[in-house]
């Protein structure tokens, strides 16, 4: 018994557990590259995380089991139901919240380290440097993520909230103050007041960096804050000499950075421009094409009309967007596609990289409805095919089909790559009204002569088309 206990607390054994955990993180992540393997990949990475946590808890001298158990119980009681209940469309704010918790844990650990070592007395300089870096970045990430959550959850206004011109100056001063206080603390001031002052400056900075950013850029900001949290966790790992935290933090930091860049490119936004703020408040955006510019005749059709168009088509390309996710119409869409295929119509799905509210949103939904993966076509692959497409069926997608991105230099989405649906012989758009999408701008596609609008909720509209199809 004693032998077994000493084996489980053996540092070499625990290091081997950490290596197994890293291996599982990385192996699990390779599964996240495709919808078919994603769930399994996620589970494998979760097992890796469980092993890393167990190894950390078994580490010799790891204390206060009672507090640890209370922490795990509170976290599990809040986290598990929240993650189970969350709607897919609310995933970005969920990620913001969980990311914020990570940043909060990092700055609290740094604070505990400061207190345990009596202001870094007798510790190596690098421990103080990494710990203070983690405290500042973790605090920025915690407060920034909370603001991002508040905006996406509509607890705070989605529009940019800014001090105006002095904003960047104030942010610069806050950063300088936080760094100055960190230098004083790191230099051996032992002052708790200075440490807390540093955390407060970083907290106000986190609020001030995210408040001026409009709702439209928020998912990119969350990804950026996620990268920050990863970096701060890795820095904590260096300070605590915990390799699991270093590797996990670096994986989060690196993947968050890559994702931020991919999203920014797909939205044609530069990261510095996003952080400078001011775009996409959720309403009409400056520079957007107004009703007057795009106004024309809108051609409204019935489900029966659409069923006839689809029944006599050779190639139908379904263009899903955020509205399909809101309506949870993916299963109805699959049923419609099956009915069309039974009539010999070829059906493909055009996937825009930022359709919906998170990368891969459409792939996940369509995979859930068992849409064959080879029918999902990425933007570059499907765009040349629209000119030979009989009907492009746009279901709850708006911005990602807006030709203003190519034709209107004044539009806030100008330069964003879009799906060229207007090149199809006929375009049918299913949405509830003429309201704009995420970027808050009108879509001139709806006024094109080859476009028809089927107004209604995506799920019921698609079900109506399928029933009408039976009678054609
Ligand atoms: P979108 O531009 O937001 O438009 C969605 C449309 O769906 C709306 O115009 C809405 O019109 C309609 N809709 C909502 N509920 C519906 C329902 N129940 N039934 C039918 N239609 C419904 O969506 P998108 O074309 O997918 O574009 C995504 C936008 O999000 C882009 O601006 C992108 O830049 C942004 N974004 C995405 C990501 C990402 O990672 N995916 C990240 C950051 C930002 P009605 O109200 O008239 O129905």
C-alpha cells in the first residue's frame, strides 16, 4: 500500500503522466480537423486534460484537498449544465465566459504565488517575471472576456463604447502604469498594494480595450483573448515549473492566434483595425449601402413556386447561414435534399468560412443532420460552380452572399470574400424579413432580377417546400 502510494507520488512517474497528457492533447487536436473525427478528438483531449489534472494533484506537497474538492464541485455544478444547455448560436459568448474564467484563474494564481513567496523573496528572477506577466495578461483577458460576453449576450450595448480620441492614450497610460507597478513588485518592493494596483490597471485596460469594439468583430476578439489566456497560462506554467500548463497554454495561445488570423482574413479585417474598434454595432453601419442605394423591386414567392423551381433543376446549391442555425433547420434541409436527390437533382452545400457565428458552424450543423461530407464545398471550390447552378437556395445567410463586398468600396464588408450566389440562374433566399444580417447592412442581392424571396422561418419554409415538392 505504502509502496503504491509512493509510486503514484513519484516525480518521474508524474512527468511520464504529463507526457502522456500532451500526447493526448495533440492527438485529440488532429481529430478536430474534420467533423467526423471532432467529437472523438475532443474526448481524447479531455482524457489528456483529466490525466494532467490528476498528475498535478498527485504532485508531492500538493495541499488543501478540501478546498480543491469544493472548487471542483462548484466548477462542475456551473460548467456542466451550462455547456449542456447552451445553444449552438450562443457558443461564442460561452467561449468568452469560459475563456474569462481561465484568465481569472491565471491572475489569481499569480497573486497567490506573490503572497506565498512574500513578494517573490528567495525565488529566481524568472519566476517573478513570468508570474507578473501572467497576472497582467490574465487580468486583461478576464475583464475583456466578460465585456465580450456581455455584448454578445446583449447585456451591454453591442455598439462601440469609447472615450473617443483619448481612448488610445488612456489605454497606453494604463498599460504603462501596470508595467511600472510590475517592475516595482518584481524589483522586491514586496508591496501588496502595488500588486493589486497592477491588477486594477490591467482590469481597467481589459474593459477599455474591448468596450470600443463593435459586436460584429466580437468573435474575432474572443479568439484573440483566448490566445492571450493561453499565453498567460503558459507563463504561469513557467513560474510554477508545471510542464502541463506550459504545453496546454502554448497550444491554446498558438491555436487562438491562428484562428484569430483566419477569421480576420475571412472577414477582410486587420487585427490592429479590430482592436482599434469602431466597426459593427449591430445596427446600420456608417458606409453601409442604405435602402435608397439598393432599393428596387423585391420579388416574393411561395413555397409552391420554389418547389417547382427546385423540382426541374439539375444542380441546386444550398447556401446555409446563421438563420439556418437559429431555426435549427438543418434536419429539414437534409430531408429536402433527399427528396430532390430522389428526383435526380444534384445537391451541394456552399460553406463560407465565417457563415454563422463561429468557424465551422455550418459544417457542425450539417454533419449533425448526416449530410454527406463530400457534398459540403468550401467557398473557393463552389464559387466557379454557381454559373452552372440552376437554383442557389440561400437559407438564413445574408452577409456572406452580399455582392457589396465586391462592388461597393464604401461598404464595411468591402473586400470580404463572398459566395457568388448571384451568378446562379435563379436565387431563392429564405429569411423572415428584409432585416440586415450581422454586419448591419442591406444586401443588394435581394433586389436582383434573378432573386426571389421566400419570407418565413427557415425550418418551416424548408418543410413547406418539401411538402409542396411531393405534389409536383
Ligand atoms: P448573417 O449575415 O448574420 O445573416 C443571417 C440572416 O439570417 C439574417 O439576415 C436573418 O434575417 C436571418 N435569420 C435569422 N433567424 C432566422 C430564422 N429563424 N429563419 C430564417 N432566417 C433567419 O449570417 P451569415 O450570412 O451566416 O453571415 C455571418 C456573419 O457573422 C458575417 O457578417 C460574419 O462576418 C459574422 N461573423 C461570423 C463569424 C464566424 O466565425 N462564423 C465570426 C465573426 C463574425 P431575418 O431577421 O430577416 O430573418
